[in-house]
């Protein structure tokens, strides 16, 4: 099971809000039933799994095909924002004592 560390999840939420705006972050309403190798990392090191939405413009995320569906369509314009987020998370973490 992938379980986020509460403090690390808040750190990620704060970073997303400052970098991309509060409207670009949402807490999941329910846990994701994902099978994720990252869970093994989180058993050893406090962290948080962050997902980045890439639903096509005009599509309803609630009804869009999931990542692994052959019907999934992604908006590649969010890739730069995702890379910027991951870089910012790393820079902020490295800057902490």
C-alpha cells in the first residue's frame, strides 16, 4: 500500500500552490487503489506520491479514460509544468537544513 507521510504531502501541496496556483492542487477525495512500486520507498523514507493531471482540454476528468487505458488521451502541454514541479520540490528539499 502506498501511504503518504502527512508532512511531506503538505510540503508538496504548498509547493504546488506557490508554483502553479492553489487551483492546480487538489487532495484526493478517496485513496487511489494503485499498485505502485513507490510504496516500497515510502516504507523507508518519508515522502508523498504526487500525481499530475494531463486530461485533454475540454474533457471531463471524472469521465476520461485512466492512464493505462488504450483510450487514454493526454495533454502534453502540461509536461513542462510537471517537470518544473518536480525540480522545485527537489530544490526546496535540498535547500532545507
